C-alpha cells in the first residue's frame, strides 16, 4: 500500500507543479487521461492498457474513443469490468472543467450509469474526484450535487486513498468491498430502476398509440392493432439506439417531428432503413404505412427520447435489460371495446400465472455455459461447426441473446488466437479497434447468428421482440465506420433477416390438432390462438442432421386449470410418456424438448421443482429415469424470480442412458458465482434410488438419518390413518381473503356475517413451534350457503362477480359451484375441531405445527387430522 501511495503522491506533485498549464483550456481531455487518470487507476491495480493481452470480451478496462454528436458525447470514457461484466463507468474531463458545480458533466455520467443499471459511477478530471449513485434517476434540472455520495480534490487523495482503494480497486471488487459500499448507500431518496422507468415510458407510448389508432382507424381489428403498435414502437427504439451508437445521424427521428405529417415522414425513414438494414423490421406493408395517426402522438413519443427530456443514454443500455423491459411489456395486450375504444390490460395467461417471470442473467449464463460451452469443448470454431441452439418458448429472447453473446465471445477468441490473428485480419474476419483489442466483422457476426441461433414462441409479438433483441446485440460495438467498411467491401446488408431462425408457433401442438375437424368452422382468432407448428417442416435442415445440439430456456408457467380440455385430449395422445390430467404445461415442454434434441445434445431449463414430488409428476419421473440427468440444481423457495415464489430448479439432461445425478440444494442466493457454488456444493445421487412416488435428492448423510428416523418413529400415514386433506382453494383470494378492518366492517353492517368468517392461515405463517399472526380472515361460503342470508358478504363479493364466475373468460375454473362459493371447499368441515397437524407443502426445511384451532388454510398448506 505504501508503494501505491508514493506513486500517487508523485502524480499529485506533478499535477501541482504545472497546475496553471493543466487548467488552461488548451490542455485537453485526451492528455488528462494519458497523463493522470490512467496512472491513477493503475495505482488501484487495474490493467488500464491491457498489458495482460486479455481477449476483448474479458479485458478489465475498456477505454472509449470520445464520439461527439450534436455537441453531446455518446459513450463513457472508461468501463471497468470483472470477467467481462461491467462494474462501474468513469467519465473523464479536462481540469479546466468545474466538476463540483457544473451541471452537464454530472448529468452525463448519471445518464450513463443509470441507463446501464450500474449502481455507482465516477466523474473526474484528476483535480477533482466525484462518486455518483447512479440508481437515482437523473433529471435535467438537477444540480451537480444530486446523487453525489463522495467528493474530494487531488490534494485529499492521500487522505482518502485507503477508502478509494478499498472500494474501487480490482481487489476490492473481488473481495466484495465494492458491493458492500453499494449496499451501504442504498435507498437514497429518488432511487429507481431504469427497467421500471423505461417500461413505464414505452407503456405510455403503447396507450397513446393504441387509443389514437383505434379512434382514427375503425377498420383495424384487435390483432392488427396490437401488431401495428408493437411494430411502430420497435422501429422507433431501434432507430433511436442506432442514433446513439452512431449508426444513424443523431436527431434523425427528432427532425421528423418538427413538421406536419410526422407519420408520413417517419415512413420515409422506415423505407430507407429497410434498404440499409434489410432485416424484416422495416419491411414496407401498405396497411401499416396507410394508418392515420395524429402528429401530437409522435411528437410526444419522440420528444421523450431526446435530451434534455430523456434521462437515458441508449448507447449503453444493455440488451439484457431491454429484454427484461420487453418481457414485462409483452405481459399486457390491447383490447377493443364495442365502441372501438382501445384498452390496455394484463393478458389473461399472465394474470393467472401471477405475473411475468424474467429469468435472471446469472441463470441464463449458467445454462448457456453448461450446454453450449460443454458442446464447444475441443471444437475449433474457426471452421464454423454445425452447432444449433434452440429456445422453444423464447419470449423476449433472453436465453437466445445470452447464447449469441457467448458464441460471439468464443468466436472472437478463436479468430484472434496468436496463430490465426494475422490471417483473420487479412481476410477481414476481425478488425483492430485499439492496442490489443479486436472485434468480429459484421459478416462473421451475421453468420454466427444465422447458423447457430433458433427460437419459437406462440406469441407473434414476442417473436418480433426476440428478433429485435438479437439484431441489437449484433449491432453492439458497431458504428458508422464499421457500416461504411461493410458497404465498401460487400453487398451484404447490415443486418440479416431472421424469419428462418425465429418463428411463431405453438411448440406443443402440430397441425394434426385439426385432423378430422372442419377448418372452416374455426375463425381467425381461434386459429391464431392455437397457432399449430410442425417442427420437422419448419426446420428441415436441422432435423436432417438429427435435431438440435442444445435446447435451453424457461418454459412458460401455465397451470393445468387453464389448459382447457381440448389441449389435454391432444396432450394425452401426443405426450404419452408424461401425461397426467393435472400436469402443468412445463411437463410437456420437457418431453417435447428431449424429442427435439440430438442424441448427444444437451437439454437444460429452469423450471418449477414440483414435478419431483407432486402426484402429477409421477409419469414424468418415470420417463426421466430412463434418460441421462447430468444435474439438478434445486433453489427451493428462494426468490430467484423477483416478487414471486416459483420453487425453481435447473435441470440438465439428454437422451443417453441414466447415470448418477450431480445435485445441489441452494440454501441462499448470496453467492458470487453459481458455477463456483455448484463446484463446491455438488454431491451425487444414485438414480436407481429415486422412488417413482416422489424424488428425494438427499445426500448420503441425510439419507442415513432418514433411515434411522423411519426405524424409530411412527410413519405419518399410520399416525393419521391415511387421511390427508388439501386446504381451501378460493379461485380468487382478492375476493375471499380479507383483513381485520374489512372483517369488522362486514360484521358491523350485518352481525350474521360473523357466522361465515374464519381465521385464515397461509403456508408462510407456519413456523416450527408457532404461527405468525396475520390478521387475515376467510369468507367461508360453501356451495349450499344461502348467500341472501348474509347481505353484507353478498355486497362485498358482488364487486368481484365477473371474476368469480366459473368457466367464463376472465373468471374462475369451470365447475358446478355458484359464483359466491369457494372454488374448492373442504370436505372435512365437521372435523375441524380435531387436533390438526399443519405443514407447508413446498419447503426445503420442513416446519410442522400441531393445533386445535378453528383455522382454515390456503392451497400451499396441507392439513392432517389425527384420527384419535
């Protein structure tokens, strides 16, 4: 440390001795970087000049050449990374700039950090050093001090060096000090996440476009309305990002909004973009270009994308974050009222699934690395192997973008290998961007995308978003120079057309669904909803080679109650190995995924773990025991997906013969690397020991203890004489589960209400020796309840009547129960005064509680009644 401080002191003395010269306006930023800032961060152990010769994707510090467009810089000067992952940005200024008080430099670094979803970033001219919390949304009126959490001058560097080193050095990041500092400075006023804010922005665009289109274009049906809104938004976002990446002239879109007939002007730009990019995104369609849309709608949209109204710097917006935004965006749809008014609402399948679940990046990286990475071991990418990667439910494309990104890195490593670098440069496969830094040519990136990446989704809008995400990934690091280079040497367009790679269809239902049915009886809406898909016809070349090499993804979370009888009849005939009447949709995705795979391929997904224990999973368990399961990583009830408990696990398998299974039970999410955690915690489970009635993935020590307990104790089934009951299923908790205040109000309105109000217990309220008081009550209306005797209850439930109706669109599951009754009421009402044993159905560490209270419980609780 002393040696580093001495180096820093010499640097500060050098600055001090010539401070007048350095603060002269003629001393520029480039010199400041070379003379002082680079050396400062070398004192923090960063390999600023890439002396280690790391591949471009793994170099520690990425230094950008400053690009000035319309007087505004378009990229941060430095990006500091660990393992290719951005940790913080640094924006450099010349010493004549007033870092402490000038608004523009502070706003600039905050825009970069906020858009890239980085918690901290640095602004410095060496004379001054400022750290900003870039989780706080930047506003054009903010003073330079807003979001600033640390400030010092070069004269104070020695005094603060320990803090700076222990927070921003390479070692500090590896040791977790950087992350600790982030947590300590969390929850500052004004904190918000860029994905939520940007989502809100494009949702506003959708609403204004949809309402205006519906009013002014009465011939538009609901399908065309949704598609046109989505396409217009996609085109605008693409072009605005292209501007910030210097692929298009800055202000291209803004210029269209200054005159009348904005949409007509935009269509001219779209036509030029089609000639330039040729990707299908801008393919002219007369019905879309003929739409009538008010100028004001576009003027507001475009204005929100430019400084000073826009807090985002789209050149640094990670495609993965844009994918997250779009995943949430696709969770809603536009519907038309009878008077042709547009309304935006949550999709029915999303509402029933409890929301949209976007896969975290560390899960995507793990699955990609352990499937594609495994397939590429000992493979020479220079010869372009025939590797095909599929996501059969690709959504917004998060897994495919992850796979494409991984392949780009691996190809770059291969092309820039010392033995091949000269050849790669000569034939134009790569080009040099700075010392020891190279990038793949656009042609090579196109070939990788077209030859390796494939996806299918039932939602046509999701398919278009996946294409957009992949094209934006391809355009990363490109600019006007690389575009000009391509046009000079080739007639290839900037972007490929992905219609043969990313397709729209139902991954589980083929055209034989309509066999022996009269197609003329099915309307367009019904045909689009089913959206049959024949794999071997759609991907002829892939199946001529025996199938896909890797199948990855996150199958949709669709519960069996919503699947419908027609689908279940089809599934019974087409998924014979795994079919169960109560199986959720992911079960069939597992069987289908394996059928699409080459014999030596890899199939890996993140999916609910319920199949390991649930009754409906028995057929799937038997089926999987005949396959080679490489690993199961069980996350239990950990919140892998934000704001949802989905009990996920990662499973990796193929069609080989079974062997012992590598298993990990993840205890918490506080790990640096999932890869390292698996290496450290994994143990083997003998596949032959797995019981078809339910799989236990216990390690040897736990299994031995279990055997000991079995010999010493009374089996649970014997203790309760086989009587295990399921708790109440309301079908709509929002209506039937009420708080204390509502309970008191209902009783005050009608004293008889008390007769059918019961204390309500959820799985999460169960502790080992007690319950957590939740002050919740259940409206206990059974099928034979005379609701007219309880007017206050009837009035309360009536507010939810449409959603409570059984078997109708937007209502509860079909059944013979009346609208006001619980969907599934217990058959053991007369036994509730007995002693009970409660336990949570889905939990790694089981908690049990015996009680003798009149309490009813939620679906995630099972109830056992002692028969004595």
